[in-house]
C-alpha cells in the first residue's frame, strides 16, 4: 500500500486566555496540519506549530518545506515502511525540524491506523492517562495568585509559573503563587530565557532562602548560552531544566558533558518528530539526566503525539502537555481530551483524530 497524497491545512484557533511568557504574548494557536493519505483513503495527521520566537518556524515556511520537498519525496512510496520513510524525511532538508516533526507524526499516525491500534500501542505502551502540569501566564503577583487558586480548583496539582519578564519582582510572584496554591501543590518556574546568569542565581537563591519549595526552574538563561546555564546550575540547589538549550542530540551531548542542567525538555517540534524524541529521552536517561516532554502552543494533534510518547516511554517528571487545554474551541474532531490533571488518549486507531473543523465547535 502506498502514500497517495500529502496535504497541508492552515489552522488558526483562539485561546480562552492569553498565553504570556518572557518571549511573547499570543491569543491564538497558528499551526500547519499535515495530512498523509494512503491509497485506501486513510489519513494520518501531524502538526507544525508556528512559534517565531522559539523555533523560528512559521506556517508559511513549514508549508513550503512540506509541499516542495517532503510531499514529492513520499508520494507513491510504501506506507508500510515507517522507519525508512521517517529516515528519508530527516535526511531530505537541513533544519526545518517543525515541518519534519509534522510529517513524522503523520506517518506514525497513519501506520497505527493501518494496524487498527492507538498510536501509544505502536510506540510500545498501553496507558491512556498521562499526567500534565498547567501553565500560569506571566503577570503580576495578584494575577498569578488568582490564576493559581483557580487552577488548583480545576484539579491541577503541578503549576508551571511563567517568570523572567521582571527579575526584581519574580520572588514576590512566586511567593504569591505558593501562598495561593498551598503547600501540597508542586510549583515549577519557566523563565523562557528571560534572566542573565547573575539574575538567575540571585532570584533562585532568594526563592531557596524563602523556603518556597520550587520543584525546578526551566531555561533561566538564553538558549545558546550553555556555559551560562552550567554556571547557574553550579550555584543553586533547585534543579535546572534545559529547554531552548536543547533541540537535538548534539545540544544534549553538550549539556551532559558540561553538566549544564539536571533535566531536559524534549519537544517534537524542536527535535523533528517521535523518532528523534525517543533518542533524546534514551540518551538523557542513560546519562542520569531527568526528562520532561513538552509542547509548543499547538492543537490536539501535536499534543496527541507528545502524550502518546510519554505514555509509552515515560518521563522522570510530570510532563508539560497543557497546550491544547488553552484552546477556546477544538479545530480538530476527536483526539485527546483533558480531565485535569491528565491528558486522556482515545481508544481509537492512531491519534483518534477524525478530521478538521471548519468552524468553531464546543471545546
């Protein structure tokens, strides 16, 4: 059975709450959905989210990569040789990891559908419930405290607090969140590269001295500054999670060699898909580095792929899979759903997605 077509669909969907970090503010998910269709008419789906400030990926760039380079490579080829097709996609172009990830996940989704099994089964797992944290957008102490109280009431037990927009006020923000969330709630911070190394150490030591019980701090300094990341890690007790510092294997090797971070955040759109993500998880585990699987702001398609990976492989800390929870309405039919504090994988072939919505429908 062969691949009959590779289609692209631009999707834009609003968020119910603005998503604000040290890098950007957005009120929508802008993404490219890739659909790989076999000659039996089955479709596998993948997703390339637009995140200019992190990956540099855009809908237009991903579409050009898929339509001009990857689609011609795949069309007419066997749909059953998953390993070979994914390897060809990885070799086809330099960079463009977000576009490659979309095609990689679509090929995996199609393969699982052809076997009539959920994607998690194809990856070697059976669980259908995956725990997730939930993000609190950057804001002042009062706003963050209110959001923390609401998210705990919603059922979430791990809060990821966006900081890094104002180092001088970050200690007060974390103190307010801890007071609102209570002692049983786990709190982690994400500076999104917003601090200098000295600012990071000053803020984190202040948090430690205040006894605010922070689980980890994600990407305190600029991504390329591995030396700065290591400098921070050496001077604080709170575990440091590398995110924008690690896109692929070479980055992770450098982090491991320099002992620059205690954990790594693996994202499909950064590394190029499920295959590369598995390699990163296995490499991290082999060298005693903790793991989290995260996501960009994307739909149930991208989140379904990431959650299936976690369900099959596991991570050492609760993963960051709340992105589709932020959507005001679902741009896809079926697929994953949320039951705080879990992502629920469907008991259906592949990702369980049955198509795209052309107009808003209830979340």
